C-alpha cells in the first residue's frame, strides 16, 4: 500500500515540474496549485523537498515563510 502512495507522490512531483517548465520556469504557488493537476494538499510538501534538493528556489515568501513564488534552478 505504501508503494501506491509513493506513486501518487511521484505523479504529483512530475506534474509540478512539468507545470513549472511550461510556465517558463517561474510561477506563483497559487497558479501552480490550480493549474498543475497535483493534489493540493501535497504541493507545499513537494515544493519543500524540491527546494532542499536544489531543483527549485523560492523567489517570494509570505510573512509566515510559505512560498508564494517559486522558480526552477537552471
């Protein structure tokens, strides 16, 4: 059963990265949530992982530290 969860996570990861590439590499997180097709509740966790892996960078944060705009590292 855990394998299925990982598959959904990987699908959402691909959706997020694909959406960023199609959007020109930089996008508002709200647009990413609405347009990527990824599970809304998983997006912030995926963004955090991608930042730690240095695939993404946070361009703009809210006053609470949540990413508002993210960009691909190239």
